[in-house]
């Protein structure tokens, strides 16, 4: 079933979109299938939903959300904006899973070597590593266990007992897994990118990973994204890591677009916070495991688990 969960977050209008069928509205006392506008008095929300019968694949589309005592505000379609900026890992490709595997393998070994009692968990990935440039993530992860190491240099050997050495060790694991298993885009993400490309929508990739260009090539996505701002560019240009908005704002400058008229798709807490800090017009959280409410709290306007919900949604 498709679930649409609407919650308040200050003056923003956060919305959770689920790409399943039939359409249900959640957040009220009862989960009720709807085909017409419905009012739930129990939580003082009025939710209006409309089935998108003219959308490809018969997708269900959220039509508008009304906060108490406010006028109707339609959820904007993507073609109302000047440009779309995508994070890579976890948004376009499931490389986040490979990153998680590589981090888990590497830090489990590091903690064992250093006698750390508290084991590495997936929560550590979301709190300290997800969306950050690699060396900053390593430093944050080590600090969470009270480990102090010299920073070293980016050319340190993977065997070096430095922040950079540990970061490079992780990258060796990541590249080995990617080479052995390959990568394919999420089907819904690929379909949306292809549709936006056919419309002539300017698009870019903004990723903290230094492997972004290689991953795009492996996933056959390179031709869709003439602008790529990744960890390599960030290092060269001196851009702050997410949650600083620097990387997104740099991409917007390269695309010659107004951030306020642009959309960002992000799955990481730090990435959502970065887009929010950059005052982008629409920040869409992509929930691949971090949690819907967490992404809303970080500054997302919308949260979805499948980019296919935006297919065929036009003004």
C-alpha cells in the first residue's frame, strides 16, 4: 500500500511519500483508504490526496497538504524548478550498502586491534560517517570511542595508524567489493533521471565520495550529469563537508542556477541538513534506513523511499 504521512515541522510542510498501493493516509487514529479529500479531526490535520490517474504506471500522487488555518498549497512538481541535484550513494545507486559493509569490516578490525569494547554498529554509520567526506567521518568515528590518532596525510598507506591511513584502508575494501559485485542504479531513480533528462532538466551529482565519478561510470549514469561535485572537487576547491552547504552551493554555481529554485535529493542526515542550510527550494529526503522522522528533523520537506513516486508528476 502507499502511505502518505504528513507531520508539522515549524513553518515547513514535511510529507512522507510511500510508493505502494492502494493509497492510505497515516498519522490519524485509523488507517483509512481514501479516494476523495478526507478530514481527520483527531490530530487537527486536514489532508487532501488525489489519485494521479494520468500518471505513468498508475502511480498515486500527493496533491496538496493543508495545515490548520492555512490556505491550500499544492505540492510542487519537479518541472517547476530550475535544476535537480542528487546525492549519489543511497539516492541513485545502492552503493551506500557497499560503503556500510566496507566501514563495518574495517572498523570492526580497528576496534579489535585497539581493544575497544563498544562494537561498531549500523547506527555509528548514520551518526558519524554517512554523507561526510571520508577522513572527517573517520575522525568522528574514532572520537566517538575516545581514540586519538594523528591525522596523517591523504597519501598515507592503508596500513598507517593515522586517520588518513584508516580512511584509505576503508577505500581499499570498498573498491574491492564494488569490482567484485558491480553496481546498478535503483530502478525508480533511473526511471526518474531518464524522464528528467528527456525534459531537458539540468541535473548534477553532489557526493562526498571520492569514488563518485567511477561509480557513475560503473552504473552507466555519467552522460546524465555534466556537473559532478564530489570529494575530489571538495578537496581541490576547499569546500566544507556536509552538513555544511558548500558542496551543494558550488554545484548550483557551476550549473548557474538559483538554489532557491532548485531541488535536492538526499538520503543522509548530514546531506539533508546541508541542503536545508543552503536554502534550497525543495529538499527531498530519501529513506534507505536512516528513518523518516530523522530526515524530517534534519530539514527535509518530503521523505520518500522510492524516487518513482515523482514520475509523471507535472504542473
